[in-house]
C-alpha cells in the first residue's frame, strides 16, 4: 500500500516543519477574523462551541485499476454548463 507523502519543509534557517502535523494540531483552533469557523470548517457559536460540523469530503477509490490510494472527487459534472451558467 502506498503511503501519502509527507509534507516536510525546511525553513531558511534549517528547521523542519511538518505541515500535516501542524494542520492536525490546530484542527479545532478558531479561524482568525470574522469567519466563525475552525480549521476543519465547523461553524462555531458563542464561546467557540461547535454548532454545525462540516461535511467530510466524500472520496472514492477505484478498484481494479492499479491506482490504490488515488483520490477521485465524486462531484457529478455531467449536467453542468461548461460556461458556468446554471
């Protein structure tokens, strides 16, 4: 099974920053500004309490194609206008 590549960046001063670890650590931290959401996209109410949880991204993995672990969006675009008019 293929693992997801790590996003480890090296700063100009030589320090390593693991982006996945940073995102996971700050997942529930409220966003800065007037958005009233956290990093996951949950809507927050007074005191930072979660009012409505964000919907998880729906992904499918094709079977039998040899592309195990590849993310494929499930959005149906067959009925959409190519110009963007709905």
